[in-house]
C-alpha cells in the first residue's frame, strides 16, 4: 500500500471518529435548542393569553387541544413556570395518534380570578433530530472523504515526484557500476536532505565495495599461484621412488588439503561475483539443448559409476539467464546427482515448459533438507566436497528469480526449479 494512500486512510479514520463525536454533540445542541425555543414559544403564548383575558375576553373561549384553562381556589398561590414532556393528541384532527408535546403548567391570578393554565406544543422528536444529524454528517463525511482521496492522489503526483525520482534512481543503481548515483534537484527541504545523505552513503559504499573487490580478487589470484606451485611440487614428490607408504599417505593428505583450499577459493570468488551481480549478459537460452549437451558431457562418468540416466525433455524450452550462470547451474546439478548417488543407481531428468526436475537415488541426508542450500553445509556423504555447490545453485536461482526446492522421498533426492515463480526466500 502506498504511503500517501495509507496516510489518507488513517486521516479518514480519524475524521470518522471526530464526525461521530461531533454528531453526538450536534444532536445534543439541536435537542436543547429545540426545547429552548419551544419553551419560549409557550411563554409567549402564555403572555398573549394573559393579556387577552385582562382585556375582557373570556378565558374559556381559548380552550383547545393545546390549551387547558381551569379556575381554581382563589387562595392558591401563583407558581413559576413548570415545563415538562408529555404525550398528547396531534393538533391536526386527521392524525389520530399521540405525539410528544412540551407542556407549560402555571397558576396565574388574572383580573381577580385564579386560573391553572396548561399550554401544549408539538416538539420535534429525538428520532427526527438524530436522523437529520446523521444524514447531514454522513453526507458531509462522504464528500470530505472523496475530496481528500482525490486531492491526495492529485497532490501526490506533484508533491512526491522528487521522492519517486530518488526511488527509481536507487533501484537502477549498482555498486559495481561505473557511474555515480544522480538524483534530481528538489526545493523540498526533507527530500533535499534525503538526497544528500543517500549520495554520501552510496558513494562511500561504492568506494568500499571497489576496494574490497580489488582486495578479494588480488588475494584470490595471488593465493592460487602458490597453491598451484605447491600442488606441482607435491605431485613431483609423490613420483619419488624413495618414499615409504606412511610418507605417501602424508603427502597425499597434504595434496588433498591444498586442492580443497584451491577449490574453495575459486568457489568463494564465483559466489561473490554472483552476489555482486557481475553476470549481467541476459539471453534467451534453449534450455532443452543445454540439458541434452550436459547429459552427453557426463556420459562417460555415468558409465564409469554404473549410473543409469533417464530423461523426459520437452523441446525448445526457453529461459532468460546469463549463459555462464546457466552452465554453472546445470553442472552443479549433475555433479551432485552423480556424487551423492549409489552403486548401480539412477538419475531421472524431467524438463517441462516452466520446470526442471532432477532426481537421483541415494542415502538420506544427515542434515535437515532446508539447510542444504547454506554455505559450507554438507551431509555425511559429501566429505570430499567443500559445501558451496548448492549455495552457488541457490544464489543463481535467487538472482534470476527462479524458485528452487529440495525433497527426499522414496529413496530419491529431487531438486526442482520453477522458472515461472519468484523465490520465497531471497538472500
């Protein structure tokens, strides 16, 4: 949800609460004001009636549905105005029902006689007041909400334009790129400060990245040279005729350790390059042909290990990927399927329009399946490996937004790659 839309919704909720409280207050004010005006009207009628009687008119000639006059004992004292609510017949004789009325009761001495006077007047019902207030508040809220939503979208395109420009620039920025981050100019103080801070941070990150990259590449390159020299000298030493069995074992162990270190250095360098997105030559590649070629390349090794391979490959399945990364991906798949297989085992390759599955027989893993894509994670069968193959595979899939899953069922290790889905865990 967009920031401005989210803020607008919060404002609408607050406005709704304010309108609710305001509606209750408006209802109370209206009700009191109606009552006050009705009381004034009844007092006005009382003074008019009293003047008419004092001028000689008969008090009983005024008796009606909304006026009651009774003569009482002369010793009765006059009273102050007494107001109350009651039910009485509607003033219109055609409407035969009781209606809420406001009643004024008073005892007055007029021209020497004492009268009890009761005046009635129809009042606006609370339900009618509530309905009027509710309808007016609702209409006002709807109008205000529509204006607020419309204005927020119109204003956002102008007010947040510098922020959107900055966001797009950051999305297109790469640490391994040669160009600096270029952000648009803005007169808004907050956006200007944000752009300055981002420019400084990303410039420093770019410098640190290049420095670290150069160090890693130089260290990896310089490390491979002495390792190659050491391996060569150990190979020559292993050909010596004057070594006993114990010495050969020690030399062979040293050779394997150096070879392991060399492979690990190359794999870590490759993994770093993938993470830094240095493979950007995206092409549409015929995956069907690539898998067929990979099977052919591993044919001799499969025969040597007596592993039977079956395949169901749909023709002309295309994927978009860097060709180098795709080759590394397929190579790791087949190397793992062969390395972790059993004697006289099987490998099955299935390629559909959007999915690739490679299954192989093998013993169950000692480690949890979900941890096999982590760096340096190995099971008990893979002592000769460095534990980076599946980490490289996972990173290639994440970079290309392929979803990769691993399962072990019915003595079968199965790796499935879905080219149409986004990965659930990128990192």
